[in-house]
C-alpha cells in the first residue's frame, strides 16, 4: 500500500507490505490512536511533549530536546556563510579536514563524506571516531598538520575521545609549526575549529579561546538529531554539498510530517509501522540499502537504537547484514529497503535480484518497507523522515526517545579502569580468552552459543581499527551465526558503538548476546597530557563496557585477537564454524 504522495520533485512515498492480519490489526490500532490524539500536529506543529509522556518531569526534559524540528528553517540562513567559510578554507591552503567526534557528532559527517565525496573546488573530510592507535595513525599520519583543518565536534564539550583526538593533533601542530618557519602569533588553534553547544560546553573544550572559529549549535538539539545542524552542515560545506537544496528538501519533508492523516504523512506512517510492529514482536529492523547510500545505515542505526532502546523495550536496527534466504530468519524481522534511483543496488554478489528476494520474504510473511530516494541531495529529507519516525515510534512504545539513561554506566566503569591504569594497577575485568588455541576457543564459543535468547540478537563488538579485511571477516562470521541460529546479527566497532547501539544493549530488552573482540597494541600512541595511551583508553572502554553488560546479567565473551587482528579474526572464523558444526 502507498502511504503518501509525491510533493514537487521530492518523493515522499512509503510502500509498506504486511501480510499477517494480526500485525495489520496492531498497526491499525496505533494509527487510530495517533489520529484520535492528533500526534502529528501536537508533536511536529506544536512541539507538545505530552505526546511522549504524561509525567511532568519527562515532559520538561522532552521540551528541551525538540530544537531539531526547527533546524531546517534555522540553518537556512547560515548556508551562505558556511559556503564562504568553505571557500576561505580552500584559499588559505588547507588540503584536508579531519573531524574528530563520536556518535551523533561523527556519523552524519561520515555519511555525507561517503555519499557525496568532495566537489572539485572543495576539500575532503576524514572522520576520526576510533581510539584504536592504528585508526588514529591511519587517519592522521599521512597528513601535513599545517595543511589540515581539524574540527573538534562535541555537543557536551567533554567527550573524552574527541578531546583526546584534539590533544594529539594539537601536539602534532606544535611540533610542525616551527618546522614551517611559522612563529608567534600563529599557533595550533589557528588550524582548528569547534562545533559545540554554547556556554559550559564551549568552555569545557581545551584552548577554546584560541581556535580559529567556533560554531555554536542550539542547545535544544540532541546529538543523534543533529545532522542538519552545524554538525553536518560544516563538513557538508567543506565537501561542497548544496546545503540550500538539502535544507529545502528537509523543510518540504518536515511540512509533510505535520499532516494529520498517517496515509499522507511520511514520518508518522513510518514511525507507527516501526513502533507497532516492534511492540508486536517484529523488533529487528533490518536494512537493505543501495551501496551509494550504505553509510546511511550506521547513522540511522544510532538514531533508532539510542532513541528506542531503554526501559526494557526497543527496536534493534540491523545494518550491513547480507540478505539471506527466508529459512535463516525468525519471526522477529521487518525489512527496510532504501533504494537510490539509478543505483546498481546493494553491495551483494550472490543470490540474484535483491528486490525479487525481498518480495519473496514479504510473501513468506515478513513485513517490508520500501523507500525510494530520487537523488542524493534528498538525504536532507530522509534525515527528517527518520528523525520524525523514530521520535513517534518512541510514542508508540511509551518511551522518551530523547534521553539515553544507560550510556553513562559504561563511562563510569571506563573511568574507573583508567584510574587504575594511572595508578599502575591492574584493572578488574571479565575473563578474556586468546584465539591461538582453536580447540579451547571452540569450546568457549559452543558454551556461549547456548546463552542466546530465543528472540535475541547476536552482537559482535570489535575494539579494533576498521579495515576492509576486518569488515569482510566480521561479515562472514555474522552470516555464519545468523544462518545457523536464525538470530539477527549486529557488528559494531568500539568505542564508536558505545555512542550508538550501546544504549540499546544495556537499556533495551535483555535479549542481547555479546562477543567482544579486543587486540594488542604493538605500536601504541601517547595521548598528550594524559598518563595513559590510546591503546590503554580503548582497552579501558572495552573492559568498562564488558563490566556494564555483566552488571545487567547479559552474556558476554571476551576474546583477544592478538597483535594482528586480521589474523586473529581468521582463527575466530574457524572456531565459529567448528562451534556451529559448519565445517
């Protein structure tokens, strides 16, 4: 069925296929409630926090997090100045920009860089969001610090990873500037800008008063809802994206999302489907995205997981899992197909036509949502569609989609581990097993597999630098797990996922099964001003997260891949095959 019509050149269409009468009935109930209670006008038009809760304290908190509804209008007046900023950056001789951020501060910039690339008269943007020393080196070492604009992106001004990146780049600049014959008054701050919130957030950033430029966002916009703020628009301007058109498409979508009837409202109809189907047991939202838009997956994964995963409920977004036959799926899936006009399709090489396979899955009873994106610039509209949908799915599920009550838990444990490192003490941690003994590893995995929940999901957490080889190995391992267990699988690189799906892991339904992978650091990097290294920081983050999962009585198996993660993953793949009886 078609859920909305085309407005101008922007396709607002949402096709939803549901063959199960019980699921259709659940969705009808949610739609009737949304219409009767006027959710669209109250949430989008009037910004009424009572859509999400009847409690005063929750309503007051929600009211401070609805600024994203104004962003497409507010920032329309900033597009020209951002263009001038980008032009000046090129004229000043910068060849690259590096954005240091985590979660909401990094995923939208990474998405824009992946989808749009760089215009001929602009500069590329790299995103640094891993504390693995190999990732830090791979992002920065081949760049001339004096030819690099470094963007410190942190809403709170206190994000530990982001400030560590800044400290590292600051030290590189202090060393590089004398070599270039540049002296006072030029300093490292002249090669940095910041994206943050006003007042205390800005003041928390080291050297904030020495930075070349500061972009202050409205404080009533949460990180995961910030794609159309300076968080996405500053790197977008540097890349040469047409920000005016992107924001115009976003405004068109937002206006459509204010319509009262779900059938004509692209955000409401999607949100009701996500929420109602999840509440009925279809809580594994599985994305199949054309390769040109593949980076949309991690962005929407964070949006959904952190917004809905709390108080024992939530939607599990499944991004990057290759499409399989109907026999490998349980009855907890909803498939979402996001296509781009003119694309060759998702990055799939086996199994024939993707859309035909999805149609077969729909025939087999799995709900299917289809969204067609006419052109890349329509991502501005998709940001809004999915933000509105996620927020209203939260209303269906009865949760506040704008808080993240469990995120701080892992940070507290991480800080305790770091404190132990600083004192030269051994930190308490969950047991860890090496991958050298495949027989012992197979036994451990076999035991761990027995802890999978009946309606659960398997989460692989890789605290290693992301490489194509690691991507491929983790992809094979997750398919082995999915095909043998019929459970949904997710893969996240640490510590990035802690600012994304980490909230869902601890706060959502207690159905996760966790495989934590860490590595050794033969070529570690010091963090200037700290008594610990990047290697110790990522190790502390892994230990802290494992402790938090155990505190929630969730099954976690920690494995050390050794000094060569790619080789370690090969051994792990063999052990997984053995444990699953797939050899």
